[in-house]
């Protein structure tokens, strides 16, 4: 739905290079959503719900679409790097609130990248190299940072190749599921079975919280709005198209996995889709599918770090973070200081966390962001702009708020504690930034003297 007729091109001034086209944006979002989540979490979803893996995946898709509608409206109304922090600042007019929203995005981004680095350096990499996990994760993050700093166009071209690879891996799982079913070896009845002794509704909701991690990533695209050509026309199409495509692939993968293997075997593996490929016995070597999984993880980490660096840059432009984070490479026009700082933080997190704790923390932090964004849509309806933009039906952000509260209710106490520590660190950083910002420079002190 469009509030006014969109202009032929976005007229917003920017120091960043506007090089992101509609197809590139679609593939950026698709690649970010179709990341490591489904490759690693299908077994955990099976452990929660049983053979009906596709049900919580579908529920998670519907919940994600509610919040995506709010992002489509705000990203086309205010196409600026900084995303959710920009929306919170405009809606609530409180610097601390805007900072915390942006900091949650930053914390979620670097935490997710740290978890993906650990996943990259784990069992899948072990098929090729016998190296310690932590050093391999640090080298991996360094390479991601170099590609990020090289340029947005180069990063998205790499994303194009990696997205095609990771999608082909998921399509392979679906095809192998159909092959097994055609041979008469699979069990389609498992797709509608729930784990014994569980209440189906409760099991689906708990599994949907896990599955939600497989869909997060779409929100990162809002931080590229300043670099998208004709953002008000292109962004909603790319966002909804990518989410629906990812959802369809996930549901088919869930059906295929359940047909090929019983849920207890999927739950017992840290590489559940690799177990599906093995069980299909179609001559696919382990190294091939492991390589595909590594590409999927690498792509997710690259896109997440692009988001984190642009978020830091946007917050620096808003004076919510030190101005040094707004420095841009003269030729490449990429925020190099923000890239360096977010990479170092992600490296530190690889030293203190494991994948499951990091993933749950990411979801909790992002739910706070989504809660703010869905609320901001409603608050900012009174703020009229001269240019056309997407407008979501009012019921969608309202349901989006309700969905965030429901999922927050499902989180464990330990995850709440980890998130609280990160947010406390954010409050301290905000206070220090404000204090430094108010301190007069030497020249100002001389003038006052």
C-alpha cells in the first residue's frame, strides 16, 4: 500500500554510494535470512515439536512478516542509515531510547556474527581442516571485515554468489526428500506428528521461538536504505519477496527433513541437514554439502557485519556514538572505523560464548528492537512527509507489538541475564558519550578563559 505516488528516484542526499539495485537488495535480504539458522537449528526445532517441523517454521514466518511491514513503512519514509535507531529517535524524542534501540541492533549484530564465526569454525570446517575453533573464528572475522571495507557493491556481489550456493544446498535437501519419498523409503506421516507428551500449541510456540532466529536478518536491510536506488519503490518489493521466498524454502526443507529422518535423529546432530543428505544415500559426498553450509554461514556473517557497521555509522551521524565512527574511506566510501570496531567486538564475543547462547541472546535483543519499531510506526503516523512511501495497514504493527511480547515471554532467565548485561554496558557507553560530547574543547576553554 502506498501513501502517495512515489517519485521516480530517491532524492535524499547522502555521503554513501547509492549502488544497491532492487535485485541486489532482494538477494541481500534473502541471503541474510537464508543463513546458518536453518542449517543448524532444524534439529533443535525437531526436538521441541517432533516431526511437524514445518509448522513452527510457518508460524515464525507469519510473525516476521508483521514486523517486516513496519520496516517497509519506516525505511521508505525515512531512508537513512541507522534504521531502527533513527525511527526510535523520531518517534520517542528521547536520546537514551534511540541509543538503546540502536545498541540492541549493534549488540545483536556483533553477537550473531560471533556465533556464526564459531559455527563456521566448527564441525563443517572440520571436514576440511583440523584447526582450533577460536583462532579459525578470529581469522574468519578478519576476512569478513576486509570484504566489508572494500565496498558495498563488492560485498553484495559476493553475497550474490554465496546466496545462490546456499539456496542450492537447501533446494538439494528438498529434492533429496522427494527422491526418498519416491523410492518409498520415507515416512510422510511424520510431518504431522508431534513429540510424545507435549501440548501441540505449546510445543509449536516454543519451537517458533527457535525458528524465529532463522528469519531474523530482514531488519538489517533498513540500514542500507540510504544506499538503495529508488528506495521507496524498490524496498517493499524486495523485503516481502525475500521473506516469502525464504519461508517457502524453509517449509519445504522442514517437510523433507521430517520425511527422510525421524525427529530424534535430527535432534541428535549438530548438522541435521547433513544427516538428511547422508540418509538419502544419493551419492552426495559429505565435503560437498559441508562446503555449501560453510558458504551459508559466511554469507550470514558478512551481511550481519554490513548491518552492524552501518548501524554504528548511522548512530555516529546522530551523535549517539563517537563521531570517529562516522569516518568514511575516501575512495571506497565505506565506514571503515565502524567496520573495525564492530569486528573487534565480535572477536571478543567469540572468546566468551557458544552458539546456542549467542543465538538466543540475538533473538531477545532483536525483539526489543522490533517492539520499538512496531510502536514507532503508530507514533509516527502523525509525522507527514512530502514524498510517497509504503503504508502498512494499522492492524499489522499492532499485531507486531503483540507478537514481540509473546515471544519475549518465552525466553529463559539465563538469556534475559545475558541481554541485561549487554544493555547495562550500553547505558554506560551512552553516559560516557554524552559526557565527552559536553566537555569543551581546548579552544573553547581558552575562549571562555
